[in-house]
C-alpha cells in the first residue's frame, strides 16, 4: 500500500470555504427545483436568483479508498422559500452504512435526519456543536439562522451519495419551516410516500 502525504486545510469562516481543498462544487437555486413545498415561491426565487449559489462545498479528498476519509466545509446562504428554510438536497450514502460527522463553525443550522423506515430526528447545530450522523440515516442540512451557515464535515471516502431515495419518496418526511417567531419547527411533508418494507429491508442489509 502506497503512503499518502499528510494534508492541511484552513476553514475560512468569511468565505465559508476550506482553503487548500482539492474539490469544490456549488448548487444554484435552479439546481434545487422540486425540493420546496411552496412551488410558486420557488419559481419567484428562481426567476430572480436562479443562477446564484445556494450552497457550496469545498473538500479535501486524497482518495476514494475504503478506510480513507474526506474532510471539508459546506457554506449555505440564509433565507426561506415561502416559510421553508434553505436546505441542501440531502442524501443517504450510496454505501448506506457509512456515517458522517458535522461540526458547526458559524451560523445556526439543523441537521434533518430520516431513517429508511421513516423515523425523523432533528439536531440543532451552532458553533462548536459536533453532530454524529449514524449509518443508514438520510441527512440534509438546513440553515435556520440569519447568517450563512458554515459547517465542517468528515465522512468515509467510499461513502458516495444517493439522492434518489429522497426523490422517490416525494421528499423527506419533514420540512423545516419558520415557527412564526423567527425560530424553526418541523412539520409533515404532505407529499411524502413511505418506503415499501422490502426496500427498507434491502437498504438495511447493505453492510459492506
Ligand atoms: O450532497 P448534498 O445533499 O448536496 O449536501 C452536501 C453535503 O453532504 C456531503 O456530500 C457529505 O455527505 C458534503 O459534501 C456536504 O456537506
Ligand atoms: Fe453525507
């Protein structure tokens, strides 16, 4: 087995980027069509700001080898579509038994988690909060604050991302919306379709 060189990155809070990253990608608002409950509000946003960056990911990835890790930073704009806070697309790891760690750097976020059988959990993430995303949980980050949300993350390099699991269910089971007082609450996604038990069982059996 060949040795890799040690790496270093710097979490730049003001830009929300990992300086020294090997990869960068952005999602514009146009890339997020279909995610939000209020389609009219989304169309209004997309028509004015569709090409603007909704969130950005910079990461350091030495390899995709089993046992290796990815380290990186995500930065998300503050705002809402209707009463629903800005969020990432969300995914389950393509190797679903791979976990993840998130660490709050600045801003206020919520990690929205859903198990394949439809259990929902929310974890609020402020600066210095460390969030453990266990194996098999679908996860999406949501910016519930008024400033950009910047979080550091790390996860196994061979995890991969599966976005279909959310799309096929009509979204995640819960939506994170304004509670009317500037805070947040989780409400039911009325378009959600529970996964068949056979699908749940096949996901939970993927342990390699
Ligand atoms: O892949 P999504 O759902 O767009 O969200 C991006 C986030 O998830 C990750 O892919 C980690 O699984 C990070 O790169 C980033 O923080
Ligand atoms: Fe992930």
